[in-house]
C-alpha cells in the first residue's frame, strides 16, 4: 500500500510539473498551451466541463501513462526506451491533433506553441524517467 501511494504521489507530481510548465510558457507567450492540455470540449459540452474535471482527467491520463511506462520498465525492460520514444512521438502528434479536434476557436496552430509543447513534454518524459528510477531505488 505504501508503494502504491508513493507511485501515485510521483504520478501526481508529474501531472503538476507538466501543468506548471505549460502555464509558465503561457505567462510569457499567450499560446493557450495549458488550456489545450486540459481541453475536453471535443468530448463533452464546454458548458458542462470545468477546470476541476479537466484537471482530474489530466491527472488520470498522467497516472495511466506513468503506470504503463513503469510496467514496461519492470516487465519488458528491453523495450522501455523504445516505449519512451513512442510516447514522445505521440506527444508530437497530440498538439496538432488536439487543435484540430478542439471546438473553441482560440486554439490555433502556432509554431512557437508547438516548440513549447515539445519542450514541456520532453521535460515531462525526463521527469517520468527520473521518477521511475527513483521508485526503483526506493522500493
């Protein structure tokens, strides 16, 4: 139980790191990266969603991704780095895909936004890797 709680804390920290990284970019350049990261208007009516629901979905996705990568690291160790690369390619495709699916017109493709999205997700994957390594040493 203690180990599971520690993993959940690591995954929650990762979700917050990604959120704060996109927020940091938004503070200096109004690119709406944080809004895009949390946006679910293509899933449910925009009036039915709120920031809490959007953030909880973000946390759920982060926990799922962390769990998947941790499982691959533990059980299929040889494929772990390949999995990290595949996840990065998914993140590369996610920015234009989320913009395409978004209903809100504030989401427009911007090259600088794409670069910042990539930087934020590289940082996220580096932190994920460090978190997995930390958990391996700790437990």
